[in-house]
């Protein structure tokens, strides 16, 4: 099962304002997701937001709020 998650920067401020920075951020997000057992199939976005397409494993489920996945991808959850 695939889940589409969208992150936005605080107040939609265009903090990811260069292609080089976005590539670095996307790479870091993908590595962190992988290290936590979250398969991130695609990642993309623009200066003020990010789209992630994740695939859930058989032992994972969709929660009412996908904040858990967002925290895990950004390494706040262990």
C-alpha cells in the first residue's frame, strides 16, 4: 500500500530555495526513512513543500494522522 505524505515548511516560507539544497534534503530524508524501515519510493517538492510516496510493509498500518511517519522520516522517533 502506498501513502502520499506532504510536508510544508513553517508558514510556507521558501526555505528550500535552491535545487542543490533540495537534493541534499531529499537524500537525507530518504536515508533516514530507510534506516527506520520506511520504504520511500519517491520524493520531490519545491521551495516550500515536499512530497513523499512511501510504501507500507505488511507490519505497518495507516494511522488516522500520518504525523508518526513524518516524525520517523525526520528522525524524531526512535
